[in-house]
């Protein structure tokens, strides 16, 4: 206990720079409105006494020390004193007791507050007894009178529906019970300083309401004492304190710990502080939440002001009642605020049933108000991958969004990021602080660039300080001495570049929105997967239908053709020319139909057979196609040229050869020019890295061209743009097969044409990784399932 | 179900072709083609797989009817009931008939069908064409090769698992 042995009562200097360390609980004196005895039990031996005992007991301290208190009290009271001490030991609370002392001048009545010092031995306890007498001015109330007055106050306080009501009732009731000039509540707010939230005062006094007071106004050790001792009364600020003698306890050897003593003398710094602001008496009632000081009910009087035990007890009890009410009311405020947010969230979540992200964004745009109100934001940016973000309400300029998005995405450890001062991270954000100073960002998906950021504009705040916090002890240069201020120097602090801070509940809402969004993505992906599978199955069914149907169609067709042949063979001599001609027409027709069926079979086979992916130098594929068309090319005077290099791609070599085959056949067929040229090569598309992996091939001819109004018909099966017998006939399935092969390779085909000048077909092959990329084709990712 | 016009004995030395085919028209086309290329082979016709096995085992109606062991089976795939590949599979598993030359004659150009037939032990695979006249050159080559140039297995029944030595002894006996 004796860590402050070097501490001196007399001549010591304490100022604001060291008042945080001032051991005010060891002050060694009491206020003069009561006296104090330190008594050893069970002997009753008085170990220490305050010097002012003489005015309460007509006995100087020296006459009391070393003697047993039982000499002045009757045995019954001795017994009660022992019982209350035990009760105090058990409850760790200070216990009251009515006690009469039999003094030479007669019997005198006291209210005694008793509590033990920490135990020094099992056999002997040491108790601190604080004596006060009833006030002359206000005779003690009977229990019934007290109960009546007190319960109506408690009732009012308990009726409070909000924190504001509670504080208003509290100051009202405390002022009416105690009669202090000014009663107010200041609570500890963010940053540790105090803000006045309720006040009752004399009409002629300046209001404190709304003022902020620096953290240093209540030093740390004072806060500890406030939490320990729920009520602190200074009846007469200027009255000199009465020292306790001897200074050190003869049993423990320590200074007396006055933490729990209502009579504890006032520290010189605090006396100076109160005197400076013309306060003659003060009282503080602690409001404690979760063991921490939540705030204080403070009372000031401009003349000395005494309160008897009953009123002090009532005030302390009110403090406890209020402390009990605070968590409930705070939760209520929080819950109500959360509910308000949640109503908006629910409306926003309804939007998530949108079939795709684009529709979702439109929905959010139309319900901007809910989307912002659900986190009490004024603006928002919804960013999807590399698309331009959707901006709602007040936001930073568009060009500033992307670095904010990246910042949010880089907070890998937490999906939600919040700041009320963007400019602290990005100093240039000060330029648009009036638009957005605070942001609440959330990465909607773990790895993709789906980010929402909500914004709040600058809350230019004027903080009215009851004292300039810059002049607090911690901002002082060493050696400089700060004495308690002479008055409340009103000073307005202007806070810029900050928004109102984001509450935990708002971050929670952002998190819930994220979870709902992630579930949406997961659902979408599942749905897309199911649809893909269904589509694949139905495609497969269609393919096998086409195969079976074509196969079964071939048999009767062959029959017709064969019997027509037999007819000509067997009855040639009996048929006239017309009959023979008609039979030969019949055979031509069956021939054409057979070709159609063959194409259908071919097409369905392209769809059914698995791709045999292998690295294929496309130059070789083109050369193979040309080899198989050698006669055709020679006959039609067509010349195929490969322009530049063709890459090596992983693809189905046979099928890709067929693609070139069919495109070359088309190019020769639909060409009336004598010298037909067919050019094959790749075009480099400008743009991102995707195009490098995905070259665009072209097959260009100088043929008749395709009227662009037939653009959509070109790839339709059996759709011919020309008469049956024109341009060498053909089944009309060639380009359909080409498209099917390309699509099975994840690519696209399109064309450009100018009538009479030629046609260029372009295509890409997605599944074809360039072989100079070290990836294994078997690892090639499946086509991306996107929700947009 | 026998197409021979004369008694079986008279043709004992002529090669026998068994045509397994459900389509009369296709059989007619084959008959014409064979006739046109001037082969001396005797042609027998079975319309389904069961019929073909009855023929080979001399069971069912072939108890009484002549059913000489074929040198060559021409097999259609698309048959009513059991199909041609099933016939081929069963035939190759039957030791008595496993060595008979089987040439598939089908309209299916599906690589899967072709692959499967060779896999099951077909000796050749010919495509039926739309025009029956295109069958003639194929049948001509077929007859020249299998019935002319090739030395075909004798078709003597041999026991499964019997050693070569035992087979020689059997011939002597």
C-alpha cells in the first residue's frame, strides 16, 4: 500500500501536469463536516483519528488514540457495530449505523459509515468509521416521509422511455432532492472527453448543456474513485481539511486509504479548479455501465451545501437505478436504429431476386433511397469488375472511385472496411470532402471485383468546448506548468474532412448485404449450371434424334433408288423415253435427298463426338484441307494463300481441318471470277490480353459476296441463298457444320461481305490455348459461368 | 428359305455365301450383282440372327433343308431383333464358326460402327451405296479376293483346347 511514502502533504506541489498521478486517495485528511476514526476490532482500540473529532465529540484526537471505543458506547451498540463491520466485510459495501456516544457532556447521536481496511490478520480487523451528525437545518425525516419522497423520484426515473428522458428526469429529481443550484449530466463520449447532455440550473446561470469538456477534467485516478465510490460530496470547497493523526497507521504502517470515505479531503488542484469557477460546494454521482464510468451527475452550488446521509443515500440510489437503466435504453436506441436500417435492407434484399446483375443494378438505381438509407449513407458506388461503376447520390468524382475500390479490396482480412476520414488515407480526398469524407466499403465476392462503397459527406462539426482541450496537460511542453483554468474559456473547435462515424450496426448491415449477394451469386451459378446441363442434354438428344432419324430415312430412300434402278434395268425395253427420263429424275431426287441426310448425319456426329484435342499447327490443317480439295481447286482455278504465320492451337485436328475444308469449298463455289483467290490468315484485334490468346482467323475470297440482309440465314442448316442447281448445288449444311465445330471449340464465327467483291469469314477458337503457353489443355477451365 | 434352284448335292463343290439381311430389296441387289460379276458361288439367305444360327446349326427348319457351311458370310448390321454386331460377337465366340470369313455390308458410315465391327472380328466392311449399280465392282473384288485368291479355313470342327498334336492324330484316324 505504501508506494507513495515520499509523498508530502505539506509543501507539495501538484499541478495539471502531474495531477494524473496525484494519489488523491492517500490525501491524509477529511472534510470538516464529519470526523473519522480508525478502529481495531475486536478490541475496539482507536488507531487513528481526524483532528476535528474535538468539535464532534468534545474529545481531542490525542484523548481518543490508543483507547477502546467501547468505553463510550453501550454494549448493545458495540455488538451492532461489530455486526455492521462484518456485513461490510461480506458485502464490500460501506454500511451505515446509528450510533450514540456517551460523552461527558451527555449522549450524542451520529450516523456512522463503516467499512474495513484490507485485512491484516485473521484475528484483528481494522475499520474506518466516519461520523456525521444530523443537520441543524433539516431534521431527519421519518422512514415513511423519506420513502414517500424518494419513491416518487424513483418512479419518475423508471418511467423514462428514452435515454434523454432518463437524464432529464435524473437531473430534475436530483436537483429537487439535493437543492443544488446546478445539476447536469455529462457522459463520456468517443475520444474520452465529456459532453453535457442534460442540465437543470438557476435561471441566471450560463448553460453548460451541449458543451464538451476535455478528458483531463476528470483524471484517471479520479475516474477509478468515481467507479468505486458512487457518490462524492464536497460540502465546502474552501473549508480547510482536517488531518488524520497519526499520518501512518500504527498497525499497517501505511497512510490511510480514503478511497471509500465520503469525508475524503479535496485535492488542492481540485479546490483551485472549483474556486476558479466560483463553486463552493459540489457533488458527483457516478453512472457506471459494465464497471466503467459512463458519465456523472454533477452538482454545483455557489455556497457551502451540506447533505445528510439519507439524501446522499437517495442520490446514490438514484445513480444506481439510472446506471441499471442505461444499458436497456441504449440497447433500445441501438435496436430501434438498427430496425430502421433493417427495413431498408429488406427492401434492398428483395431486389436480389433480379435475374441478373444488370437488372439488379437497375433495381438499386430505382431504389436508391433504400440502398443509401440502409447504412445511413448519402452516396454509393456499385462496382462490377471493370465496368464503369454505378454511382448513386453524393460520391467522390468518378475517377477517384477505382483507387477506393482497390483499397477496399486490399483489406483482405475483413470484408467490410469503414473510415470516417478518407483524406487520412488519400490526402487528395480533401478536395472532394464536401461530397464524401467517410466511406463504408464491402467486397461482395471473395475474388472478383464486386465492390460496394457507401459514402457520407463531410460533417463540418463545431465542438463547443467548455475549455480548450489543446491546453490540457498532455499538450504541454516540458517545464511549462499549467494551473487549473480560471474559468470556462468557451472555445469552438471546428472539425473538417470527417463524416459521422460508421456504427457497428451499419457495418453489420453491409456485411449482411454481402452475404445475401454471395448467396445470390452461388444460386445463380447453380441455376446456370443446371440450365447448361439441361441444354447440353437436350442438344445431345437432338443430335441423337437427328442421327437415328437420318439413319432410318436412308434405308427406304435406298430402296426407292434401288427399285428405280431395277426398273430401268429390267424394263428398259418396255419403257419409253419419257418413262426412262422420269425414272432418272426420281433417282436424281433420291440422290439429293441422300446428300441432305448425309449432311444431317455429319452435323449430328460433329455434335455428338468428343473433341480430340491435340496441339495442331493450323498451317498443316489448311494444307490437309487443300490436299483433299486438290482436284477441285485445280478444276476451278482457285488459289489458296496463307498470309503470314498461323499459330499452333490445341484443337480437334480433324474437325478444324473440316472447317477450313468447308470454308474453302464455299469460297470456290460461290465465285464466278476466272482467277479465284482464297486468302487465309489471322488478324490482330486491338485490346487486352484476351485477344492475344484468342487469335481471329479469316478466310477471304473474291467471290460473289453475300448480301448482308441474309446475314442471319447463312449459317442456318439447309438454307441456300441460291437456286438448287446454281453454284454447284450443295446441301446447305457446310456452314452449319463449320459453325457447330467452332462453337464446340468455344469460338465464334462471323463474316463480312461486299456483294460482287467477296466475303471474309472470321472465326475464333476459344479452347485453343496457344501452345507456347505452358498450360495443359486438360486443365483448360470450363467456359465461365457468369451471372451477367 | 433357300435360294438355290437345284439340289444341294449338285453344288457341293461350289463356294457358299450366306447373306444375313432383312431387306428383300438388298438381297435382290446382291443377287443381281453376283449374277452380273458371274460368280459360281451358291447364295443362301437368312433374314435375321436367329435364322442365321439355325442355318449354321442345322436346327429349326434347316433340320430338313440343305444348309451347307458358308465360306463367306455377308452381314447386314441393321437387323430386326438382334442386330448384326450381336451376330458377329456370338459367331466369333462359337469355336465351330469363329474362323468363317465375315464381311459386313451396311449403310452405316458411322466410324463407331466400323470400329466396332472390326473389333469384333469382321474381315471387311463394305458400305451399301444409294445406287445398286455401285455394288457390282465391290462384289466383284470381294468374290475375286475371298473366293479366288484367299485360302480359306477348311471349317473342320476342332475341340476347344485340343493340342495341335491331337488334331493331327485325328486327321490320320
